[in-house]
C-alpha cells in the first residue's frame, strides 16, 4: 500500500508565506505503541524540509561581488551576500585578503545581527554569521566554502504575530567550472521552528553534482542555468518525538528549470529518502518518494522499501 500527496507552491511573498504557515499548522501528537513507521502528515513534513534543502543548493554557486542579501527560503531571492560596506550585514575584514586574486577572498565574515526588513504582510529578520573562505587560497580557481554559524531566517505574520524560522549550521563546499558544480555538505544542520512552537531538524552529509543542460553556461554573477541535480547522501530527520535515519538519492535526477517562477524550481525528477527506524528489537523500513511534476509542484508517496 502507498499513499500519495500532491503539493504546489508559489513564489510571491504572501504565497510562499502561506505555504510555510499552512505546513507549520501540523501539530505533533503522541504516537501509539504500534504506530506506523511514518504517517502521511510526517511524510509530508519530511518531504517539505528535504525539498527546501535541495532547492537551496542552487543558491550556493560562486562568490558574487554584488547581489541581494541572504533571504532565500523566505522570499525566493538569491542567497549570496554583497561584498560592500552597507549597514547590514557587517562585513569583516574589509577589504579582505585575496592571496590568489580569484573571485573568492581568503576569509571574510558576514554578520547578520540586527538585519531586518518588512513586506506588506510579513516582517523578515536575519541573524548569525556566514564565513566565506577560499579552500584553495594559493590556487586561482572557482572553489568556495560557506561556513554557517547559527544563520537564522525568520518570517513573522504582521497580523497574527506567528513566526516561522530556520537556523543553519555547517559547512558547504562548492567547486565550479562552466559546465558543472560539485557540492559537499558536512554535518550540515537545519533547525526549523513552526508558528505553533513545534520544531524539526535535518542533519545531512550530502554530495551533489549539478550539470548544466547547455555546456559552458555556469557563469559568475549569473543565475544558475537549467540543468540536472544528482544527489546522494545520508540524513537524520527529526520531527517532534520521531527521528529517522535516511539514505537520500535522486533517480531520475532532478531537473532545475531556470525559467520557473515558483519554488521549488524543479519540473521533473524524483528524490527518494530510504527510512530506517529501530522499534525495540525490530528494524523497520519505508521509503518516502518526492516526485516533481512541474515548477513548484510535487507529489509525496510512502511505500515499502
């Protein structure tokens, strides 16, 4: 037996917020002794967090010298900072050292303490730090390392006061060339707090490769072109009192469509999370499959592994 859920998202601030707040309305409940490995609601929560994390991979492409602040996941904007002397975030040192003269400084910190802005219905706040480092400081190339330190995005509904937030910690390394990107994430953790006070966390060790549809189209200071994401790795997903060990893979690979105007920006492909849960002396397994059907749309299916 399998159950299927279909999801659709929109890119507008209000639409994105509605999706987040609607998903956040799910409450944790005490599980009976013979509860299933994963319920429909729990699978949907897991799929939402996995999909968000995969979608945000597209933001860490290369160091860009001018762009908008780190607000992706809230409003759909890019998540690469601007190396300027503006009031927020605070950049140090400025100017940074760049031993090899490539686009990536040896080490520079962006401190988002006190960063906030408002929309028509929501206020947004950023905090924490992101260090950008050159993992090869004596070799002029396109390698870049992002180190997240309690980097937090929060979104508050002005009318209700309800807040949704994500906090990230960990290291993401990107090696780029005009045809392909290679990502690695080491013990990378995302913590989510929903408006009702419930929480979830996703800790992952992932390796992923993006291959552009058209060779040579991955360029600095430009949006990621259309292409395929191949992902493999392990995760621990926790929601309420339930924790799951996951083996994550793509088959077929996810197609990132650069022309999508809604998130997630995938129009095809399948993300599969193989679940293992130890229940007393019994090891139980299931699979949560997220199939992307069009820009911003996907279905969630739970099956026996």
